[in-house]
C-alpha cells in the first residue's frame, strides 16, 4: 500500500465509507494518516461515586436504584436515573436523545458507566455516559485512545480500524528531514512519529510524536513562505491609489476621533497603495482596537479611485455584521460620479440564484465593495477591477487563501488584519512575506474590563449581578464549552443552559441560545436581535469568539473557563469592553486545579493581549496537550503558535540554511531498500502536497 493509493485499498473500507471519508477531505491513504486525533481519551480505572469531582470524565461501577424516567425538555428527550455503589453515595445520570434506553436499562442491575461529571443546581450529574461490559472496559482501561474528528455515519472505531491497517501496511512512509536537523532538534523519526501520534502508549511518546510533526509543519510552512517571497518580490502595481480630501472629510465627520495608532496605520497603508507597487501588509491590533474603521477608510478610498474592494471574513455572522456597519457608515458617501457606494455580501449559505446575481454584478462592476466568507475564493468569482483585498481575522486563513485572492484581477493590494497578539518576532516569522503595522493603542473612551476569577459557588451571585446590569439597560453573554465529544453536545448544552437560565431569571429577561450547529440564517437573526437589544442574555458557544461587535453588551460569564486556552479566553473577553460603559468578565472555573487557576490569573491581572500571549508563552513548557479546544479554520493541522513558539523559532532557524528546492532534491538518509522503493526524489507527491497546502498556486 502506498500513501497515494485511494483509501479503498484499506481492508474493510468500502464504497460507502469512501464517501464518508471524502467529507473529511480524506481521499488517499496519506490523507488518512494525517488525520490526527483531536484529543486523547485516557481511560482511568473505576472510581467510587463519593470521590467524583465536577468536570471530570470518570467511570463508575454501580447499581441502578431507580427506574429510568423519560422527561421532555423542549424538544429533547432526556432519560434520567440514579446509581449508587458500595461507597454509599448516589449520583444522578442522564442521557439525551436516547429514548430507547428507557427499556434497555433495568433497575437493580449493576452497570459500568463512563461519562462527564457536571454540576447541575448543586448536584453532581453524570451526563451521557457510555455503557460498558466488564470485558470491554478492562480492554480499554489504562490506555490512551485517539479521538478523531468525525462526520455523520463514520464512527471513531471505524477510523481507528482503518488507521491501524494503514499504518501497518503503508510501505512508503519515508523520512524527509535530514538527520542533522533531526539530531540538532531532538526529533524522532517520521514513521515512529506518525505511529505514535495515533496510538501512543504513554503521554511521553505522544509528546515526542507531536513535537516532531509540529516541527515538520512549521519548517515546511516557513520554507514555503520563503519561496513565495522570492517569487513575488516587489511587483509593480497598476492600482495607484492616492489619498483624497473626500475621505479625510469623512474621517473628520466620524462620531469619534481616530486614535494615533489608527491614524498611523491608515497612513502607512495609503503610502503603500500610492507607491506604485503592490501592497502586502498585515495590521495587527488587539481585540477592540478599532481595525474595522481603518479597513473601511481604505476601501472607501479605493472605490473613490475607481476600483472595487473586497473584505473577506471567517464567519457568516461576521460578514453580516460588517455589511451592516459598512452600509450604515457609508450611507451618505458617494463615488466621484455622485452615485451611492454599493456594498453587498457573498456567503456560502446564500441560494445559488442569489450568488449568481451577486457574481454578475461583481463582474460588471455594479458592486463596489463585496464582503464575504470563503465563498469569495471560488473560481467563478470575477471582478471588473479589484484594487484591494482585506482579510479580517487573518489568523483564521492560510497563506494559500491570501494567494488565491491575489490571483483575482490584476494583483490587487492585500491588507490582512489580525487580532492574534503574537510578539513581533513570531509575527515576522509567520507572516514573513508581509510588512507589519501594529495598532498598539485602544480608543480613549474605554474603561478596562473588570475581571473576576471565581468558582461555581459564585454562580448565584453572578446571576444576580447580571440581573443588575440588565436592569441598567445593558446586555450579557454566557459562554458554555462543549460538554464532550459527541456531535450534538454543544447544541444540547447551550439550549439546555438557556432553558435553565429562563427558570432562574424573571420572565421579562429575554434569553436566547446561539451555537455552531444553527443554520447561518438563524445565527444572523439571533445576532441581529442581540445587536438590536431584543435579547438581554445570549448563551453561546465560542461561535461568537471572533469579531462580533455589540458595544452595549458589558458583561460576560464564561463557564468552565479552565477548559479554554488563554488566547481563546482573551478573544472571548474582547466581545465586551467595546463601548464607554464599564464592562465585567467573570471567569468561572468548574474544577480548578492550582495549575489552571494560576494560568487563568494571567487574565485577571491584565487585559492586554500581548501580555497575555507572552505569559502564555512563558508557561508553554507545561504544554496543554490534552483538551485543547480547536475552532474555525486552521492553518496548521497540529501546530499552535502559542504553545509551539519554541519549535517555531527552531524551525525558522533551520529554514535559514535551507530551501524547498534543496528539500526536494536531496536524498535523505534512507536505507537502500527505501531508496529503491521511493524512486526519484522529485516524485515525492506526498511531500509536495504538504508544502503546496501553504503555497496555493505558486509553483515550485
Ligand atoms: P476590532 O479591532 O476588534 O476589530 P472594531 O473595529 O470592531 O475592533 O472596533 C470596536 C468598536 O470600537 C466599534 O464599535 C468601533 O465603532 C469603535 N471604535 C473604533 N475606533 C474608535 C475610536 N477611535 N474611538 C472610539 N470608538 C472607536
Ligand atoms: Mg474585528
């Protein structure tokens, strides 16, 4: 079996499964091998009920002492029962949407159950546990089981089976990093790394495997950037865009004054765009530093110069928000011809008919500014004269996507905006092909967010506090993390949480839920109602993490804060403190170890993203290998620029002495047998694939 073979070659993978794998972008054996676990489940031995702690995933062996009951909670069917063991303590157990259990489970029987222990109104509850036979449980206890990203109809077990067989039978998993680089950086071999990332026997093995594969990703990424930079050095631009007084007047008429940092960013961008060369600039500014208005001014100026502009964002919710903001702010602005400026949106959830109409008007030049998601990258999206492309939340996109845009029209200027507060040195590595502007100042009218790090005992007080804020006419967010791995758990968690909240708060307080599994239209509708203050409390998953701007929302309660990374928490907190009113962020820890408490105290101490990031980097040694939450688009499969900053630096150092050409032409220390098998090095399609993932259409 070779990595370029289709996954049909794997024993047990039939036609049906091929379709399912395709949904996960897995077509070849090599694709499968790089489908890394998103987490690992360490199955610990059975615990006594009296020793269970909130937040943990635990197994109990216990007697069912009440008949399973079925309750309806809105549309959800919930089975509940009570278990007890020899420790004498009892615990409630619930299952969502598994009504058939009512007849399958029997009172008076002993079961082994394994599930997440959560606190519901001062009682511990085990949620959605799996039911094991003794035999099955003793087979998995003590092991690290990979948990894979799944798709409907494809189980974790099916992936494990396919993976085991692919690892065993692939003959061409070959080393491609030279020995001296591996030695200098303490990296294990590629084949072992691949094996161990999927099936580590212990945590140490997993760490080493991950380290090696993260190095690979970053090393190849930097080499790819180096190559792009070399092939796209200073290009002449056909779009020379000069500052005009219309925009300056518009700027002076804004309801607020730009900060010095915003002015400086705008200046630098305008200098670039007027220079006669193609701009490629990254604007980095902490959440709430006011990047949108800078983008708007630039796009306005581009339209006044007779060109079109595009703004690409990572989520539909954010696209809808920007379309509204732009529409409002530019409502009285006109083009030189005196006609109004036309701003429209293009997103994946629009109907085919709607999309087609927008594409036609883009191509004919009727639309001046287009705001959209990935849908903008499709091949059939054409412009009459695209002058500037802005990508918001750049860290959610890859170099490749930036490049795809670049190919549209006649090499437009490129402006990327990012809130990832990474230190300058790292930014220079990661965005090595761009110039950098930092907005290091927030609007003057902002009061720093007041933070509180608390335990669940504080929940009642937190609710009282929220009620007071709402009485003052302000709004609140509540953030829930995912409960467990099952596909629908975030939905259930958020909807149930919202329903529970409705019983806690007076009926006059309007509470709604927002989660990733909603249709984009539904999400938009909820966000619009929240922005229009028709909702007081928005209960949400991290879907609201990026970009959302509702200045009247002043209070955020984050449940199980210990389960999120610092960067995510900082982004979440960035949703408040966006107006002149005092804002409050309550980080609630479900089960706080001393370690996680110390980690979260960084957020309590400071609202500065750069400080948070640098503290995060200092602690990176601990490595938050387990339970890292992943969200949205990712440039890297495994690497995390915060956690892996030291590997990034090491990879950058090695990349200085290296190039893609060299990597492809060199014979790495293969055994003779391997070399014979591999054939000419430049046919290493797998490696080519890995690299081109970062490079888009730039050819080697
Ligand atoms: P981010 O940098 O996170 O994208 P936004 O551009 O969404 O931030 O700006 C956050 C909020 O601050 C918006 O409501 C915006 O209107 C407002 N804002 C931007 N610049 C200023 C300023 N100079 N003074 C006051 N408010 C501003
Ligand atoms: Mg923004």
